[in-house]
C-alpha cells in the first residue's frame, strides 16, 4: 500500500510539473517539451528529489512515447514517406556515420582505449524521435517535407544504431564479431519495417470499411490502439525501439476513413501520457557541443538535395538524443566500460541536446515558407528511389 501511495504521489508531481513547465515554455514562446524536460531536472534527483525514476514510472513513460509516435504516424501516409525516401536514407546513414566517427575520436582523445571509445560513440548516434516528433506535432508541420524526411530517417537511424551497438558490445567484450549474425539481424529489422509498412497499409486501404460498421464510436480507436501496442511489442522482438512499431501502426491507421476522428480522439490520451516521457527524460540527469554539431552536420549533408534551409531544419530535427543516449550510458556503466565521470558527460549530452534542439527547430519552422508540395525539387527524384 505504501508503494502504491508513493507512486501515485510521484505521478501527481510529474503531471502537475509538466503542465507548469509547458505553460512557462509557451509563455516564453518555446515548445512545451523544453519546459517539461527542464522541470524534470528540477523535480528529479538532481535538484529537489521529489521523484525518482522507477519501473512503474518508466512503463508510463514508454507508453507515453509509444502513443505519441502512433499519433505522429496517423498524420503520415506511406506514400508521403516514399516520396522522400532517398533523402531520408541519406540523412539516416550520414547522420549515423558523422557522430559515430567524431564521437569515437573525441572519446579516445580524453583517455579510453579504442573499444571503450567506440562504446561511448554509440551514445552519439541514435536520434530521439519522440522529442522531435512532439515539436513537429505541436507546431502542426508534420505534413511538411522536412518532417517526413526526419521521421523516415529516424527509422533508418534506429536500425543502424541497433547494429552499431551490437558491434561495439561484441568488440568491448572481446568476443568474435559475427558478421553473418549482424546481417541476419539487419535483414529481420529491415524486413519488419518494409513488410509491416507496405503490407499493413495495403490491407487497411482495402478493408478499412469494416471499421465504419461498428456501433460504438470509440471502437475504431480501440481497435487501432490494439494494433499500436501489438506492433510496438513486435518491433522490440526484432531489436528495434517500440516507437518504430507504433509509428508504423499509425501510418497503417492513417489509411482509414476515420483518420480525422482518430486524431481527435487521441488528443486526451496524449495530454495524459506524453508528459511522463519528457519529465522523466529530464529527471534522469545529474555535453557536449560535439554531439550537437556532428548530428546537425550529418543530417544537413544527407538532406542537401532539399535545399540549404530545409536541410538545416532536418539537421536540427535529428539533434536530440534523449532516452537513447541515456540507455547506452546505462549499459556502459553497468558493463564497467567507463566510470561515473564519463557516464555523467554522456547523460549531460543527452539532456542538453534534448533541450537545445527544440527551440531552434521551432524557430526555423516558424519562418515564412512557400508551399512545399509545389516547390520541392526532390519529390520526383525520391519517388524513383
């Protein structure tokens, strides 16, 4: 009973703090997510210690970001992503290579041997799709070309980050690097994304009418939420983040005629659950310019075909590390790869990139822009990729 009472108190603190932080951020014209991450630092162990990340809170956090990426998928059709496939692939690949190489060189320069340095570099690689997606959704720009590139690149980013982490763990452990096994894992992950994304949307286009036959107006939402949670779990079985499965589920559900209704019904769920993800991200902190610059450069280079300004938007959108860097740091600390000092640096990097990127992304997206659908020079080229 005592544990339940303590958890309920922490849930209350997180939710209330998120609303306060979000309101302050809006007042100073910043995205809500910035205020929620900052108040997470304040109410967490770093300052007041009112909340401590625990398994029940982590579950709420994971559900929150899964629902967020599902809602983002609802506003992203497969055909839209296919149009920017070439740019998304380039951003994903270059956005992994540049931070990984530079991160490894930096880590080696401050002391660790090369195997440990590669492990540290893995924390620089993956983008936190949840943080960027929240900013894009709040600003209502998910249908812009740059947003589609960022989301498509995040899927590729996650697959490559998973493979890289497998490689550096094997190297650090001193075991043999089984290339054949890595290829199998990569094939499974890529196959999952392609089959679910293509086959799922095709089936939904042909059979979504049965959702209209339900008598309860909430039934379509409940059915697609089952799909969301199911694919989120399946994604983890393929070594991918749960949010990738949720995003694909949202893309599938976007093919239904109830798309607008589903988006509206998701609003209360997002308002309730997503604050847990952002506040807990801030609460896990006790840095780096390198992490910002390398991901920015990698994303910018990959998206140059969109034009300099659009490439800059994509680069900034790929900058946040969030929970991804925290997970890698925790794995490295538990395995004894590095000590508390380097662990603190990686955690600080994860927080700073999560807080710094959203305001710049919002500022770039607020600038007057012409119709992306009519002026984007890369659409026809990417459609053929």
